C-alpha cells in the first residue's frame, strides 16, 4: 500500500465503507488525526492495525461516521413538522404513518418524533425504523440514556413525562417511547432501501458526502417515499436543482415528492 487511494480500497474491502463518497479533505484530516492518535505514521501500518484490532476498527468506524445529535435540534423546524407536515400527511382520514430516520446516530431524532406524535397525534399508528451504519451508536440508542445537554431543547413537558433522571445525572428514556422505534444497521451508500415511506428524516449527515454521492442518496430517498411524502434534511443542507429529481421545496429543509 502506497497511499490514500490504496487505503480507501482496503477499507472498502474490510468494512464496506466507500471513502470515495466522502469529501476527501475532511475525511483525510479525520483519518490522519486518528492515525496519529494510535501512533502510526503511514496508511499501511494503520490499516494493518485496523485489520487485526477489532476494538480499533470499531473506534475507527465510530470516528468516521460523524455522530452529532440532540433532541429537538433546530426547534423551529420541528414545529413545522408538527404543525404543517404531519397534518398534511394525515389528510384524508389517514391514521397511520410509515417513517424512516436515516443515519439516526444515538436515536435523538426518532425518539423526538415518537414523543411529538404521542403528544399531538395520539390516534396515529406509527411504524418508525431508525438506521445507522455504526453499531456502537445504535447500541447507545437502544439503551436510551442521555446527558442533560442532549435534551436541552426538548419541551419541558416531554422531559418530565418521558425521562427519568438517574443518580449519575443522566436521563433515561421511558420504555413506552423506546419500544416504538425499530433500530437497524444500514449503509446509505450500499444497502437496499425500503419503500412507501410517508416521511424520511436524514439530517446533518450528507454534508460530509461528495455532491455525486449526495445526489445518489437523494434519488434513492425519492424512490423510497410514497407520492406526496416528505424528506426532512438538516439546516445546513439543500437539494440543488430539486425539481430535476422530482422534489419540491415546500418549506425550508422539507422536500415533497412530486407525483411524476
């Protein structure tokens, strides 16, 4: 192995992660930081360590998949979801929703959706799948234990009703909410997508992808939505030329699937 190009190929073979889909400057910087942390000075030695050391490999995957999440992040956008998007999706006496929280990290967003629906739309039957490429964060999501910083933006009524403060200062989410979410490992770049979703939430992840990889994921999201379904993306993201792939920007960060 002579350099980064060969390292990317080996990592693809070892982990199934295609580093070509990520913005190269950001990704090389993150990998170099971790490489130095472990005391390696070239890609070959670092790769051989990752191949032998499963703990380091797990830490490497966790480090690459940028896991920054919190409940009710960007509250105004959640209010649009609650007051505009969900009522529209439920028009015509519809009483069920199929939702996918993609790249869900530690579960903050899918759990936020469940709490909001229980409070505002208690009659609605919800099927909610939450996925991430990183098994470590999925394990944390299933446990449902969070810091006070994670829940800072949540409405106080949600915190008092659905969380139990622990002796260590953490907040444990109620089983009532946890059992409403099905967690599953999933690679957005290589795994199959389910279909007929009313709503897909994928926020603050695709900003790390190349434009080509990002557009491919948006197209696949489009295919996964039912007609007139919605994609909810992050506050630093947008779909350039959305109409070319049959999306309409209805509200900031919410894209509606156009009927072709």
